């Protein structure tokens, strides 16, 4: 698909709101949970790292940032990406806690810039990104996470990596959606993009928000403000998304994986990405009535060995899983909640997701196989604009077969 767009920063937003999204996470009894105990692994060997920053963005208390950075800095040349880490930092490079700046999501993907220089501000592009599975370039990112960024491993083990940088005109898009919740009346409501807290009745495109839409990205666009406590005054601050690419220079010994993102809101016509959770009537939250199980079935385009898996959930999430057509478990991913104040352990926030690292060859998906995805949320309180995704890296090979 080639898009011809007049003004990069503006016209893309409506379209990209759909692509946006963070991603992923997972664990199961069969596979070791893989959460970084603290800090980052030393990947060692020939793995190189390169750290970049997004352009600076400034937020006042309560303010939302949602920017698409086209042509973002990235490693040049043909490489295999082994891992991709990101976090919000301040001007001094210090990590910023989620209870000050909530990282709603960041996503990153590559595209071919097919513009000719005479195109006068028009960007003509072809999205490369991942290998599926939502229709219409929704959730097309190679990497993307949200509040769980700091403790969720994106590492691809062994000889596996994501192959990028094969084209001279390949470029990178970084989308950062962050919410400054300092001084807000209801931080959870703000980070769930509740329309009433933002006093939003008209969307970014100028059209009225439809009745019954209580919260989600449509009420949380760039530059809007969440309600502050009476009399709260705080200075604006400058932040960056700092991201680190762990990679290998490309060689024939690297085995390239395909990336698939399954969405628990998929319904034949498309992926809705976000959904709401209503609170249960029972005071006894241990009853099944008090768990929402959001479910969908999606097909694997090209099968192979599952190398890595992870789910993505928002606060309230209690676990996600994917199952093969015969009911076998492929990956279960459980959120880790913070219970302190320090960066990476912010109370009430999902600070990490467990991941799946099946022994390569031990877990396969087949071409055309129907995958059942579920994402469980606690209904002890209501939520708006939550997500339930599952991300897997698959090494395709002919023995994986077709259904
Ligand atoms: C795309 O390529 C054109 C022509 O080389 C260049 O002028 C432009 O800055 C590039 N834009 C992006 C967003 O990659
Ligand atoms: C909410 O928005 C309406 C118009 O959209 C405006 O009249 C009103 O003053 C706003 N309320 C607050 C508290 O900002
Ligand atoms: C909640 O429900 C569970 C299972 O139905 C039951 O065992 C438990 O006693 C109930 N707790 C309360 C406080 O009602
Ligand atoms: C999701 O909830 C269902 C129903 O309570 C339960 O059977 C299943 O094990 C849960 N799965 C995960 C991954 O939380
Ligand atoms: C947070 O949880 C950990 C692990 O369960 C526990 O060891 C620690 O004491 C808790 N900290 C606080 C401040 O509750």
C-alpha cells in the first residue's frame, strides 16, 4: 500500500491512531518466565547497541503528548535486531517514573520512503513493519510497548533476529503517546483517557465523539489536558523517549523471524484495539463474574517455530494467552504490578509482562492455523480504553506445514 499524504504530522494522525498501539507479553508453566530482575541484560558477544533519543517534547501537568516522528534516528545498514528498549527520560537523562509521565504507548516500525525530492512536502511511503495479522495496517509495528516497557524483555535468543535495513530508502517512524499525570484529580482516569476528565466532546478530526464512548485514544490526543486538582500548579518539563537498539550486522548465520500481533478485539471486519471493562456487581471479586475474558480467533499467515511471545495489557489486566487450533497452549503472559515508588516499581502500574521463550522447535504454529487469543481483566473497577494483544516471533520453515 502506498499512501500519498500532504502534511506528515497532521494528516497521518487519523490514520495512525489506528496503527498506534503498544504491544505484547507472556509466560506459561512450560516456559520460564522472563522478566528482567533489574536493569538490562548484558547481551554480550557480537551484539552491538546504539542509543537514540526522540526529539524533545514538553509537557505541562495533565497534558498529553502523541507525536509521530517520521525519519527517526536508527542504526544504518542491513542488520538483525535482537532487542529494542525504550523509556521516557528527562533532560538530564534520568528515568521518569510512570506516576509522573505515564507511557501510554510507543511504537516503532520501518517504511520505504518512496517520495521523490520534487514532491514538495508530500510523503509517499510503503509501510514495512510486521507480518500481520490485523487487516489494514492496524498494529503494524515491529516493536511497541507501554507502561511495562522497563521490565519486559524484547530479546530474541539464539540465531534469531528481525531483519531490517535492506533498502536504501528505508526510514523509521516512532510514535510516542505519553500523559503527564502530575497533579491530576484522577491519575488512573487520565491514563485511561476518560473523556469526562479531559472535557472532550469533539475529536481531533473536529467530529463529535459518538454517544456512549467513555474513554480511549479518541479523547486523549496530542495537546489535550486532563483535569488537575484545584489550585495545583506545576512547571512544564521537557522529556525524550530514549531508545536502544541491540543488533547484529546482517550475516547468513542469522535466522530472520516474522512478527505477528494478535488482537483480542478482532471481529472479522477488523481490530478495534481498545475496549472497555465494566465493573462487576458482586463485592466478591474472586467470582468469575468479576473477570472479563476478551477473546478472539485470528489466523497465522505463515507458520513456523515460535521463538518468543509476550502479551500487552493495561492496568486491571490479569493475564493473556494464546492457544493453537487444537487447544494447545502457545504462550501465557502475566503482568507484574509495581508496589513502590521507584522507577520500574510504580505502585498500581503494570511495570513488566512475563514472556515466553519456548525451546526452538518445541512450539510451532502452522500456516492458516486459527489461534485463540484471550486477555483477562479484573472487573473490580471499571476501565476504559484498555488493550489485549499478543505478540509472537515465528521462524518460518517448510516443515511447519499448512492447515
Ligand atoms: C523522504 O525522502 C525525501 C526525498 O529524499 C526526503 O526529502 C524526505 O525528507 C524524506 N522524508 C521522510 C519522512 O522520510
Ligand atoms: C469544557 O469544554 C466546554 C466546551 O467544549 C467549555 O465550555 C467548558 O468551559 C470546559 N470546561 C472546563 C472545566 O474546562
Ligand atoms: C467469594 O467467593 C468465593 C468463591 O465463590 C468463596 O469461596 C468466598 O468465600 C467468597 N468470599 C466472600 C467474602 O464472600
Ligand atoms: C482467563 O480467565 C479464564 C476464566 O476465568 C481462566 O479460565 C483462564 O485461565 C484465564 N487465563 C489467563 C491467562 O489469565
Ligand atoms: C513489593 O512486593 C515485593 C514482592 O512481593 C515485596 O517483597 C515487597 O515487600 C513489596 N514492597 C512494598 C513496599 O510493599
